């Protein structure tokens, strides 16, 4: 499973808002190494999810409902 933890989501949210890792570690009261680790693990988990979807698409494993849902999600980016 490649879901994101609450900490990973929180770190990604703050990074997306333009905050620096040093600011984030003070906000969430964790060491800066924890911020970098959360970011790196989140990126890896997202890459794994993309890889899984690519495999499913390439092998025609998605049903129509899943395809519609994926198109809806991708329409937001």
C-alpha cells in the first residue's frame, strides 16, 4: 500500500504553501530530519501510486467507473 501518513500530508501541505523545512519543523515540533524524511517518503509513495496506475492502464485493468474517477481526479491538476 502506498498511502500517505498524516505527517507526510502535513509536510507536503506546508511545502506547497511555500514554507521552508526549517519553518515546518518548528511548526510541527519535530526535527528537521523528520520533515525531510516525511517529504521523501511521500514523494516515493506518490511515485509508487503513479506506477501502479500506469501498470493498470497499460494492461487495461481499469473498469469504466475507475477510468471516470481517474479522469475526474486528473482534471484537478
